[in-house]
C-alpha cells in the first residue's frame, strides 16, 4: 500500500508543475484521492460486494467531483489533474501512465450493450473537457485535444482534435507525453482556409469567363455593325 502511494505521489510530481511536496499532494489533490478510493472500491467490486463498492465510489464523487465506476479497469500511474467533472464508465479500460484533465468523460453512447465504454492504451493524454464515447479504442501514446469529441478508434501515436474528432497528426513513432494542450492543429481553421482558397480560385475563373464573354459580345457587335 505504501509503495503504491509513493508511486502515485511520484506521478503527480512528474506531471504537475504546481506540485511542491508529498504532504501537499497527499492532503489536497482530489485526483489522487479519487484514484485511491477507486482502488478500494474496485477490490470490493471484484469480490462481488457491489453495494459497498458503489458506496465508496459515490462518496468519492461527492468529496472530489470525480466519478469512477468501481467496475472500470485502470492500470498504474493514472493522474487526474484538477479532476472536477471527470466521469469514467463501468466498462472503461485504461492503460498505464495515462493523464486526464478536468471535465473529461469516458462514457457510453447509450446504444451499445456489454462493452459500452472506451479502452485507452498506455501513455494517453485526454485534454480538458474532451469526451471519448462508446466502445472505441485509443492506442498507445494518443493525445486528445481539449473539448474534442472522440467517437472512432484512434491509432497509436496520433493526435485527435475537433468535434467530431479527427486524426490531425500521426507520426508513426512513439511520442513523449507533453502537457501542451494549445499547440495542436486546428482542423476547422485549416478547412476554412482551404475553402477560402477554393472560393478565391472560383472567383478568378468567373472573372475570366465574364471578361471573355464581354469581349466576345463586343467583337460580335462590331462584326454586325460592319456588315
């Protein structure tokens, strides 16, 4: 238990630049409290003491603002930063060393049965306010931008942005789990820029056609006048 606690505190120190010391982390970090209570609830859930498990998880929800169903399967090194409004569904599977920010939902779509919630690989980062919905899989080292809505599988080493989310970057190699949620490709702006270029080209072609038509009419009028 103490070894696990030391590992959890070390993860917080590694991923949160605001963390100052172990005592502060232990006493004040809601994400750490929620994960610790989840492990306790999950133990009861595995031993089919479902009511006790749910009581623990609901008490954790009231005290931390983070709701983790005791049936979820979570690997080591999960860090929930800030945490308020995070929801992790019953059939969610989370790999090792993942990072979730506030407002993240790992939920269902309401139309699936059995496995209803996402599967996250190792070293996944899900940005603030992002929603990952349904029995989909996010591969290892995936980064989900803030406020993205992910409804389809995302391959390893990729960055997903937008609503609905699309793969914006996929380098095909392991990437470091940086904490930057700002400098990600803006696919909507890229689409708008492309449309602007297209409209500009169409306008130029239309101007050329109008000019050619006007010249042809002028020539035709001159020919008729000479006759």
